């Protein structure tokens, strides 16, 4: 398997994880501003996800689901924190942690899969930008 497919797969898993994380807490959000930031980020994740699926189709690849252990740990952390404090501050904290982990992982994959196509690298950079922007946008809720 070439670097392009590997990078696209990691982006695919990251996009799914990001969308699921946002959807998991969205109904708990109290602030309309925070809800708007999260909804917009989810929409952008879907858009990049569509572009990514188009790229993966070129390689007849179905993509990659998030790691089940990472998914379970994220769910557990979110539900425990939200049980004790379901405030917008907690939500912003959880999402910021997720964004930071996503940015770190995606940059690692960019450095690891150096022979990936420019399209794959560009999609990865777009996803990193969305994650970084969301973390900045929601700082005021921390």
C-alpha cells in the first residue's frame, strides 16, 4: 500500500472521530455561539470527508474506521466528564483535547507518509486547519 492511501486512511479515521465526538456532545451545548462553532466544524469535516472518499475511490480503497480502543476511551472520558459537569466549559475542554490530538496525529502522518500525493497532503492540511481553527474559536468557553 502506498503512502497516499495510508495518509488518506488516517484522515478518514480522524474525520469520523471528529464528527462522532461533536455529535456526541452537541445536544448538551448551552451556548448558541459554541453550538454554531461545533456545527460549522462538523459541516467542514463532512465536506473534507466527501473529498477524501473521492480520492480513496481512485485507489479502490474503502478508507479506515477509527481505532476501536481510541473510540472507546474517548467515549468513556466524555461521558464521565459530562456526568460530573456538563457545562460548556467541559465541552470546550473535551473538544479542544480532541482537536489537539487530531492535529498532533495528522502532522505525524504527514511527516511519516512523505511520498503521499500532493492532493492527499493538501486534504490533510485542510483537516489540520479546521481542527486548529476550532480549538482557537472555542477558547473563550474554557
